[in-house]
């Protein structure tokens, strides 16, 4: 577990530096073609503009790693693109008689996209367009001064360039928040109201992208009038992961767009093309990452880890060698750090889901690594479906508490005891 935010911050800054050495290396990052998967949404979003159905407040709701933020960024660039806007027909150059001829709207695999080259796209891709505003969780930068997003705009641009599929934890560690709780404050709401009531600088539209409105408390009600009756051509793009944590007053005023988890093939392709991961490793990670590209990127860093050996040692300690071996195993796994612990639990979860499939579907193991199929088959000999489902539930709960900085020794010891009773005594624990 990171003792401070410096380790991950250093890694992310290295990533962002490599992405920003040459402007052209990230100039098109905000186009739809740069968004992983989500082919249906990438086709439907431009149609909202073309058919004049663009709502003034949209909520992109998608789980971590689905690319909801990347979609919102690409859509914002499309909205301000000088060639893509239906009210600003693109011009290509002088004809024989000196008038301008229309230039074709760029498309990606038959789907409309921003051009990526006009002045608005260049600024949007650098996250510096004067009519695209950002709001996100922050912590106090100057003692006694309520924090607002613009305090961290330089860090935000670096973060997006280097880690567009990052999560809230990554972001807060990137800005050195350590154990502080990020917030979108009342002062931030006042700043949003002020910005959006000004005239646009260059584009026909003004766009606000608010990432993680879950961090917006009751002070978010300050925005209700602006959301309900915004100035002309003002668009709110909210990007959230947990619908239940968003103010109901805001939810009732937005058009909901659900962003599904990524397909395995899209994650595999992104890993091989963007990260130069080998085909075999990419396929294995895609199968385990459960549609979460953030998880997939984390797993690439530890692709050589032998999670199955660690899992085998754990199950042997649980079922055979007893408390001393269990305590030793818990001590070892508690040293791994939070991200590796989560990956290990996800790997076990993946094997259990494979075991379940193999019980009910013929040839369910096709496409999975041989050692995964073998392990799942062996596990099916000692557990039934109800037991496997119960263990999956416990693993999900454990991952949830790891994310919230639970004591790893206590957590894995409790999980060890629960799994023992689930397997040996066929006890299913009820969750409150």
C-alpha cells in the first residue's frame, strides 16, 4: 500500500511526460477513434448533434475502466469542432470560381468524428479550449482557502494525457492528497455558475465536464437552476460511476447515457496496439479484467505474477496445513500492496466464474489458458455452485474493503476463515 502519493504520482508523471513530449503524440487523443470500444455510443452521440437532439445536461454513467470520461472528452471535442458542427459547414478551399467548397465531415469506420485538426480540436485535445470547462474532486491547496478545480488545472491536464482511464484514487494520489478526502465544494459550484454565465469565447457552445459528481454534496443544489435553465448553447456533461451517490435533484434533470463495460476483444486489442502487450498476455488479461480497462492496465504491470501459485498456497493452507500456514500466508499477502491484492482477488474471482461456466456449459473453457481450465476443473471437484457463488460474494466484499483501506491482515484472515467454512462446512455467510 502506498504510504504517500509520491510513488504513483511519479509513475503517472512519467507516463504523462512521454505522452506530451511531442504535441502530435496526443493531439487526437480526444477523438472518438481514440476511445476504446463503445462502438454503439460512438455512433449515437454524434447523431444527437446532427439531429438537433442534444440535451443541455447529460450523465455518462459507467463503471470504472469503461471509458465514460474518455467518451465525454471526445464528445466535448466533437461539440466544439469547427468542421463537425452542423451549423458551421466545413470549408475545404477555393473552387475554380473562387468560392469555398464543403469539406467532408471526418468519419471513423462509418462513424462521425471531430476533425482533430481545426483550431478548436487542437485546443480541446490539449485540454485548453476556453469554452470547455472541467470540474473534479480536489483537496485544499492553500490553507484557509476553499479548493476549486482550477487550482489543479495543470495537474488535471497532465493526468488526462498520461492516465485517461484513471480512477478517483489515482487522481487524488496524483495531486498528493494522500489520505485526504476529495470534494467538489460550494465554492466550486459558485465558480461554475460564474463561468457558464459568461459568453462563450470561441465556440458556439460552452461545455462543462464534471467528473465524479458523487463527490458533490448538498452544495450541488446551487447548480440546479443553472442546469434546469442554462444559458443558450450550454451543455453539462456529468461523468459518474455510482448512480446512488449522486444528488437526486441532479439525477432528475439529466439525460442518462449508460456506458457498458468493455468487451474482452476491445481490451485485448487496446493492450496490443496501445501498450505493445503480447497477444497471449493481452488475451489472458482481457479475460480476467471484467471489462475494466483500468484494471487491465494495472495487471499489465504485473503480468508475470503467478497468481495461481499464490492461490494454490492459500487453498492448501485453508484446507490442509492449518492455522500456522494460514497466518504465514496472510503475512505474505499483506505485503503485496492494495493494487496487487485486488488483482489477486480478481484472478480468483475469474477462476470461480470459469468453474461455474464449466459446470453448466459444454466447451465453456475454450479460449482460456490451459492451467486456468485445469484449476477450475479441480475446484469443481471440491465445491458446488452454491459454494462458488458464496466465495465470489466474499471476494467482491473483500475487494470493496481493500479499496477503502481496510487492514489487510485482518481482512485476509477473516476471508480465510470464511472460505474454510464455505468449503468444508458448506456454510453461506449472510451479508447485512
